[in-house]
C-alpha cells in the first residue's frame, strides 16, 4: 500500500508532506530565499524570494567591497571612478622629514666646524634671510605642485619683482611693494588662464612665461634700492619665522581631508588631457596666482637684502632660472609629489634650509658649487622621493586581495522578478558560481532547500 494512497486523503490526522526522496535532504534543512512563514507546495516556488545583495557586499561572505563607499571616496577625489579609497598614509612623510632634519643638522654642524663666523653676526643674518627667500619661492612651487599645475615661472617673477621694486623704491616702500605684488599677480593670472583655460600642462605654460620674463629682465638696467630704506638684516630671524609659519602652516592645512582633496582635484587621472571640472580649474588657478604673490614677496625681500640688483644676461636672467630650479628641487626634495596633492608639513622648509647651508658650506670650503648643479641634483633626488611618496603614501586599497593576486569581485545574485509565475533552474546560476560539487541528479528542488536564509 503506497503512502500517498488517495484513500487516506481527507482522513483525520492526515497531513500531506512534500516528496524529498529525489533530493535525499532532511525535512528540517533550511531553505534558500524562503522565509519561515512561507508555505511550500509541490510544483511551485515562491516568486517573492529576494536574492539581492547589498552593493557594498559580495556574495559567498567574502567580506570585500565591490565598489568604494561615498565616505571612502570623499578621502581622495570627487570622482567616484577615480582614485584609491581611503586616506593617504602620512608615515612616509614623517620618516623622510626626519631624514631631512638629520641632513640639515649635519650641514649646520659642518658649517660651524668649517667657518664658525658664518653662524654669528651679519653672516648669520645673511644665512637666515637666504633661507627665508628660498623658502618663500619653494612654498610657491609647492603650492602649485599640490594643485597639480606647477608654476616654473616663480623664479623669474621673483627676480623681476626685485628689479621693479628697486627701480621704484624711492616712491615709498609699502606703495612700491603693493604695486609689485599686483603686477606679479597679473603675471600669475596669465599663467593661470593658460593652464586652466586651455587645460594644458602647467610646466609648459609657466616655462613660456618664464622665458618671456627672462628676456625682459635682460633688457633692463642695474637698479639699486634707495638709501635709507628698510634693512631686513635687523629682523632676519623674524623673517625666517614668518616664512616658516607660511610654509609649515600650509603643509599642516594640507592634512585636513577636505582641503587636501579639494586642492588636488586638478591632478590628472586616466587621460591627462581630460578636463577636471570648473571647481578643480578654479582652485588650480587660485594656487597659481597665489604662487606669484609669494614669489613677489621673495623678490622684494631679496632686493632689500642685496640692495643692488644686476640685470646682465648671464646674471639675473640665469639667476631667475636657477631660482626656479632650486625652488622646484626644494619642494620635491621636501616630499611634495610631482603628480600633485600629496605632500608633507616640514619638508619644504627643511629642504630649503639644507640647500642654503650647502651653499654656505661650499663657500667656506672653496668648492664653488654652481646653483644650477645643486638645483639639478635636488630635482633628481626629489623625483625619487616622489616615487616613494606615491608608493607608500597612497591608501591601502580595499579591493585588492591580501596576497596581491588579481581578483574580480563577483556580480551580485539576481533573483526572480516579483511578478514572475515560473522560475527556471537556469536562473539559479545567473550572477554567481556555486562553490559546491556538481549534483549527480536533477530530480526535485531539494538542493535549494539547503541554502535558505538562516
């Protein structure tokens, strides 16, 4: 007598059970996609089963994100398609700045041993002013580097400002300094329009403007600051402190996540010729204009320091190019990335101080090192530092496996539509791959009962 004989149907105590014989699965096995309140009937499958997986999770409990979250992307770029999720790692900057601090201290010790007079009296004031002047121009280059649009015209702008200020210093120092700053700002605006308006590389546009400025400088006459003008040697230490506050304060502001991300929005990604948007262009343009103002301040301070400004073709013109090279070398050597956005806090000032100390030490040892040679060496070393910063300063990606092997996140499960009346076995494999051994039989739906929601 068969168990499901129709004679027993309708009798008291009779309960109809589904047939599990083909699947060989216990009755109490959990079900896939069927809630505890669902009633299973033979030959049917619930159409309301939900197989969707949250977009921030992957299937099979792998615990990795298929796409970065909005909070992660906010740490890096505006564009959800670009950048690494997570915050930049600053340990590489701290370690490198410790190396720079040791190098600066070593040069200071060597200079004191070779020429003790260099650290006393007027020579000390000259040393401090030299660090302040180079620090201002280096901070200007560092600002544009972080913005992703380097301004190589800062050196010629600084020397052109020195020349203009010395020529008109008899009209009042504050008034002449203000006019000098406005003219330098105009030059910076020209560079900014070329860079952000036409979206061309900053080094190319600023180099063209720098060459034009050097040609103008070579056609001018020697100028001297008016007698009785302010002498910055009396306040050399305060000038250095003020420049350090500007450079270090700017680096500290760069640690703030929204400012750091916003300043680096012009940094190219994927196709460098692709425009980065109006917001990125505005910030890059302001950075270029600000760098011109810092260069003008350095030029005014240089004119007050040296008192007489020469304009021979191999003098000021070459010195302007050398100043740009030294400033770029100091910024790169200080840990500012050549690609933009990333940078340290104390690195630029420490690098500028080390370079000025090297010049004074070479003079004490009668080495006569050329400024262009120091600039070239600093740029080369700075490019190596850039690679270190980009390698060890970028966030750890949450989409990469721990062993470094390539991994493609699986697509989320796609369940049947709510209005479907039928559900075919082929839909079970859409969007995911089973990690279980293949079934030896296709009879029944018992295998699905084992993978239900717990």
